[in-house]
């Protein structure tokens, strides 16, 4: 079965975590003879092709990074430009990945996505959720293998079921909330290490000021 994948990430393909995840997912999906094509909305030159692919396909996956607990603005803009389908038979599934580890972060977005296919004249085929993906682009290829292998496995699963069932997604997306004990440990030990790591990373990217600078603070 052919799958049209549309990436709603704003970062260019080479820098995007969504692109890496989609490539791993596609690998699993293609095993056994399925085919897939991916369109990247970060490249506006691909928008017409992506809209045409949406029009002509009845098996669609929209992949996106979580942005402020919902979908990125460019994806919303793209969706607003689509003509809803008048004939039934098209299904849309979603793949949402975010930076924070708790799946609860993505539940608001999931609620919205559940309503979206109907507005486009399509059926809803589930939402795959995964957090803790912020660092994916900062890892080397070897480090990335394990987190990406999980998406390849989900690609295989999707090739068989053609949908993301809620019980499978919930296991994949865990943890829903981090345990209290883990949060306490993080505040004590993890936060100082993270601060150091983020500071170094910012410096490498050319940041010259403090990360906790408050230039507009009134001092109150
Ligand atoms: C503007 C912005 C808003 C974000 N909001 C969230 C959020 O609400 N929750 C979350 O878990 N991650 C959030 N993130 C993190 C991204 O979802 C995460 O780093 C993702 O892997 C980026 O994928 P990309 O490289 O394909 O853009 C945000 C990132 C940006 C840049």
C-alpha cells in the first residue's frame, strides 16, 4: 500500500528531528513491499506537490513536532489551504514528537488532531506520540540508532494495521507523567548538569549572553 507522508516541521530537512523519525518510520513501513513518499513543508517549493499528493492519496500520515503543545503554524497554514475531500475513503494518521519526555504534553494536540480529518473529509486513523526527542539532532548516528529503531518498528506495525491503535500508542508514548521521585532527583542532580550542558551548547551556537537573561524585567 502506498503512503503519503507530510512533514509539518519548520526546521529544514537536514536539521529536523521529524525528518529523522519519518525516515526511520518509512524504513519499517517499506519492508514487505509497501511504498511511501515524503513531503517537507519546511520547503515552500514542495507545498503544491504536497497538496496534490493529499488530493490523490487515500492513505496519509502527517508527522509533526509539538510546538507550544499543538501543531506548528506552517502546518496549520498548509491545512487551511487544502480543499476538503468530497468522496469518502481517505484516512489520515498522525505522528507527533516533542521535546519534553511526558506523553501528557501531547494530549491537547492529540485532541485537536482527532477532530481534524473530519474537517478535511477524511477518517481518523490514530496519533502516534513520543516525547524526549529534543536531543535527537544532537546525538551522533550511533546514539540515534536506538530511539530511531522504535519508530522503524512502528512503521512495520503501521504497514500491518494501517492505523495507530490507542492501546499500542499509550505503551509507545510512556511515560504519561514522570514519577515524583524522578522529578525530585532531577531537581537535585539533573538540573545543574542540564544547565551546564545547555550553556555549552548555546555558546557553541554563538550565544553571547546568559540563558537566564531577563532584558525586559522590571526588577520587581
Ligand atoms: C517554538 C517551539 C515550541 C515547542 N513546544 C514544545 C512543547 O510544547 N512541548 C514539547 O514537548 N516540545 C516542544 N518543543 C520541542 C520540539 O517539539 C522538539 O525539539 C522536536 O523534536 C523538534 O522537531 P523538529 O527538529 O522536527 O522541529 C518546541 C520547540 C520549539 C522550537
